[in-house]
C-alpha cells in the first residue's frame, strides 16, 4: 500500500529543521518545492532566492527561481533567471518547453530564443 503524504505535515517538519539550520540546502530546496506545490508562491520564491544565495552556481536552483518568478508574474526576471540557468549548464529544453510553471513565458520571443539556444548546443 502506497503511503499518502500530507503536504502540511511535511512543511511543518521541514520548517522545524529549517529553523535550526537555515543553511541546510536540501531542506531549503524541499521547502521551496512544497510551498509552490501547495500554492504558497511567495514562500516558494523566498526559498528559491535563498537557494540561489546558498548555491550560486547551481543551474537547477536558478531554474527553480525562474519558475517561482514566472508564477509570481515577474516575467522579465524569470527570463533573466532562465538565461542564467542555461549559462550555468541547464539543458533540459524538453522539460522547459512543457513546464506548466513557465506557461506564461511561452509567448515571449526571448523564451523561444532560450529554447533554441539549448537545442543548438
């Protein structure tokens, strides 16, 4: 039997760890994902920003920040963060083209340019 998860319980659990060690990268990343998944976009954005500060060379952290910025309707900032993620090595253009978090960016020519840049690599 599959165990059913309770996002609110998980959030409480990881928040208690975060309070003891706000530099625990895995916990920061997990909280960012949980917050976003449960609709707490502003909290997810805060954690994604923190993750980028903790791991400035991590392309996934930059990509996740771009997703949170897009969900926060900060499209230009999201495109900038996507560019930074790609410059750091992010290369999953298939996911980027279909990621529901980035849906609002698909109409921007810059978004298409970013996807094409990755495909050309």
